[in-house]
C-alpha cells in the first residue's frame, strides 16, 4: 500500500498544509510519495524531498502546470493515481478545487475534511458545523481524501532524504486559462498558518474602529488579523480575513476574539485553537463556552489597556 500526497507549493517552497497532509498519509500506512506539479518547480521538489517520512517525490514540470490550474493538475494526478491506495490533498482552496475532479475521474467517492485516520479505510470528519463527528468507511479501491490541516500536526520540513523522480507532464487542459492575479501583500502572517490571531466581530462597529483598535494589538503580538462573518458582511474586514465554517479553519497557538458573540459557524473555524481568549461585554455570549480565558468588558476599553500592558 502506497499513499500519494499532492503538494501545494509556489514552485519554490512547499506550503504548510502539505506537511499536515503528509502526517495524515503516514497514518494511512505504507510508503508516502509526494507529487510536485508546476513550472520550474525543482526547488519545491527538493524541499518536498526533505520532508520527514516521505519516501519518493514525483516531479512533473511543464508550462501547463504553472499557476496550479485545477484541470491540469487533476489530469497530472490521474496519470499516476491508479498506482496508489490513497490520494491526499490539504483541505485548502487549492486542494478542494483539485480533489473532486480527481475523485470524479476515478469514479470514487471523495472523503472531505478528514480530521482523523482511524484505519486505512476508515476516517473521521466533522459534520453539522463540527457538532458531530462522522466515522466514514470507504470500500473504494482508491481513497481520495482532503485533510483538514488543523486535525494533524505538521510533519518535520527537514530530516528526510527522499529520491526525486521526474515524470512526463500531461498535455495542458484547455478547459481553463490563467488570465492574471491580484495578490494583496502584507507583512502580517498568513491567516491559515498564523500562530497568533486577533479577530474582531460585529461589535467593532466600523472598519475604522476595527483597524484603530485591533491593528495595534496585532502589531504588538506579531499576529494575523481575522474576523467573524458578521464583521465581513458588514464591510468591517475583507473576505480573506473571515474565520469560520464558510471562511478559514484555523488552529493557532493563541486566538483572541474581540467583540465576537460566538455563533456556531464561527466556533467551527477556531475552536481547535490551543488557547482562546474572549473579550465581550455580554456575559452570556457563547464564545465564553469555548474560551480558556474570558474577559467581560467593553473591548474599546479593554483592548487599549491590554496593548498598554504588553
């Protein structure tokens, strides 16, 4: 039994979610191989070869694989998938874009958001916004799985010595075309991988107050900024800051929730954080039920006092 992990990368570095997927793959049993598909992605393939536990890296390099277009990457995965018992992706925007295509082309059922590997054919995944855990058994000959990164510790990025094997790249798909990208640059950590997150909710009142109150705290802590869906919908924060069931699933070392009531959809995205601090003037707010430390106070008073004390 051999397991394939489809790496997410920028042609130079392997992204963090791949390390979590490798841990899940190791728990499936058997050898773990990693597929790196891209353009001029030799450095990423070399980085994948250093991941602890990886036995082999498959490197496919072609112009059609640049930008990670889902149709082309899925075709490349399909070219080797039948040699494997499991094909794993991190449950990121990229992984969730490619995995369903691979599953459909293999005519198997996809297992989404796995948080635990019970055995080679049995997995756990959250349902109902994380309020219940389903145990799913698959009898398909090839298991296509997306892995919730917060459910698995990342594999060590160094210490491995896998061989790198070059693959013939498949023909580029004509079903989609890369037209361009607009990437917001920030000195802050990327939200999904941040160790500290400061999040604000509807109680912030405006985008001006959101930035005025929370940005200094995030700067002090070297934290990423997050927001509840209510804050995003109100225009207080951009969409890519949203934490929750319909946003990003995070599990930082420290999560500070300011003015967030704790709707079930938000809790589903952050309740696995190692330490949760909640600041809210409503003593009955649901966020306090999951918080390790709760402060019943007006955030517009408490947060500046916290910044002054740091």
